[in-house]
């Protein structure tokens, strides 16, 4: 028996709005962060976090997170400060995105997005209430800060955590957002462990 006969409609892929927007912009010119975010809905912090975390997961040279993580820090900082929507400076808005690399990154994330698509639904929406927005923004900012740090082998984990949190915000799924926050807390702990390990090794060498 098909999903239609059961009265259930299969939800669209999480990657479709992003890929569709990037294709539309590619046909008319260059794909930029500002244009991609605007096409997805610029007033949504959730989409901003999804887009920016995806950009940080693109295959880029080592140390690129110092640049690509800046928009994530900006968006989460503005959320923690109570801004009504993302305000992207012109220079950041004009950063170009390679559509092919974006598509490959979405394909790499399919194991994650496929699982999210099966469970996403509006629930535990109280976490998104205005009185909680600043605290949620602060938690996301801390995760984004670990993404910003140029520490080897640590960038992928906070980026995925932010992606999950952003998807949860877009779909108003508080449970998924909390899972993303839990993964983000683990990524912060991992970053601290790596930093302490590097510091310990450096001290041992100097001695």
C-alpha cells in the first residue's frame, strides 16, 4: 500500500530548497551567500544557520573556517542579541558559493538529512518562544565559536550540530533542535580536549 493510500504524503527533501535556490541563482548569475539566504527566506535564523553551516562544510583549504564561520557567528550573535532577523553586511553577502561543491556537500549529508526527514515535525515548539530565543542564540553562538577556531579535526562536528539545529528551527521541531544542541555540546567538549592535548604536547616538547 502506498503512502498516498495511507493518507500520508512524503515530505520533500531538506536539500531541495537549497539546491533549487542555488540552481535558480546560477542561471541568472553568481551564487552568493546573501542571494542564497534571501532566496530561502532572509528573516529566518534557522535557514541562515543551515546555509552558513553548509558553507563551512564545503571542501576548502585548511584554515578556511576562519572566514566561512564568520557568517554563522554573526547570525547566532544577532539571534542572541534579540535581532528580529539576520542582517548580513555587504561584504559577507557577496561571498560566492560554488554550486557544484554545495551539491556534493548535500550528497555527503544525505545519511543525516534522510534520518531527519523521517522524524521532523512541529513539536516542543516552546523552545522557539521569544523568551527563549536569546538563550538559544547564545548556545548556538558557543557552538559556532568552536567552528570558528582553526583547530585540526574539530570543524566538521560543530558544523553538523549547527546544521541539525538550523533544520530543527526551520521545521519548528524542538526535539531535533535539542538533539543538535546535545551534539554541539559534545563538539565543544571535543574541541576543549583537542586544545588541552595540543597544549600538553607543546609543553612536553618545550621541556
